[in-house]
C-alpha cells in the first residue's frame, strides 16, 4: 500500500525514470473529425512512454526512453526529435522493420486510433537497457510492449530486474484488442502483469475493456485485488478517483480549455512522476498530474512545450 501523505523514498540513482515501450509516429487530422473524412494529417512525435520521457525532462527531472524504431526516414525523424530535445538516445534501438505509426483524428473526446505496428515490438533486452534500468528510480511501461512477442520477453525481464532492485514499477493498463495478436487472450495477460506492479493508471475505457461494465469503485477494487498498490482511475473531464485499498479520494480536473486530448494521460503521468521524484507527497503529486494535463490540453499534439514544474505550480496555484 502507498499512503497518500507519504513521500516516496528512492535510492540514489543517476536517472529518475526509464520509460520502456513504443516510440512511434502520431498522424493527427488537421480538423476535428471522428469519422476520418479529413484529407489532411500532420506528423507528430508519439508513443506514450516516449511522450512521458520527453515531458518529465521539460518539467525538470532526468529520463531515458528505451524503444525500437525502423531504419527508415520516420525512425530517423523520431531520433532527431529526441536529439533536438537533448534526450539521451542510447537505449533507442534501430531495427530492420518499418517504424510504427498511429493514425488518429483530432478530437475533444477520447480519440479513436488506427494502429500500424512493426518496429516497436522488436525492442531487445540488451546490456545497455539493463544498465539504464539498474540506474533508474522508476520504470514505466504500457500495454503496447506486452501485447506482442518478442518485446514481451523484454518487459518480463525488466519487471524481474526492477523488483530485485527496489525500483518503483508503474504500468499504464491501456488495453486495446487491436494491438494484440488475433486469438490471444490479452486481457488475462494484462491482469497477470497488474499483480507485479506498484502503480496503475487506468482510464474508464481501459477498465471497461478489462473487466466489462461496472461502477468505477468496483473497477478500482478489481485492480487492487489483482495486487496494485495504488490505482489512479482517470475520468476525463470528471477528474479521477484514486485508491490505495484503505483510502479512496476524488480529484477534480484543472482543465479549463480543451484543444486536443491526445497525450493528456501521458501529461498526467509526467506531472505525477516529476512531483514524486522532487519530494512531494502522493496526494500533492496527483494534483500536479492534473495541472500538467490541463496545460497540455490547450495545445495540439501529444508532446508540447511544457514549463518547469515550479512554473506549473504557480500557474495553477497548487
């Protein structure tokens, strides 16, 4: 269990957070259009773990991303984007497969994606990745890398090594049937992973895909019973419900302007992670998550030009 008023204690390691998983292209429509009738799409840096690594660096902590991209122009675009942001790319592997892509319509609701995957699920567990993991306080991953082989083996090794080294393990259970191999029971595998992690942050949609229709409170209880120490269920414009199994709290969103919802969840994670690393309590860190998400929602694209966490604190009066 993680107490809301506790400050997490981390070992003295050179890197704050290692995000492991997809680095890909987000192709987002120029117009609001949930039916993909728009003719114009723009290319953005994307991939949830990669977005988080970029965000937290801007907010003021150290990060590394471990991903695989293709030996093609889109892969080079993604690596160049990381380099231009002064990100360390030593754990970004170039593989002989096409760079993965998500096509999505710009939306003020939950966007509906179309997935084109290849390079992202060929990330290998290398000595370089293990070294980065051993020197990180937090490791984060989502459903993407556990949904396909061979990268699933990489994540299983990451979890094992993280547990042995008291690294905080955080999981985004963003299950979507379209990213799994046909015929595979992805839901049961996701549930098995929840038992091995510390913090999960499902959306309402994520929880319904995993457990079927139910109340938010019942969904949270199911995550806790599977072994998660802290469950953060985000509710879009209605904020979030958070539980550690003993206490449950309701938090309101700080968003006042919504231009594009793409990457809002990643922004929440980023604010939360940066705050806990900087010594804020879990309760305070949750508010920082909402503040960073609110800031991001005012702009198009998953990764925007975030200020330092201290400036976010002033803007939103946290």
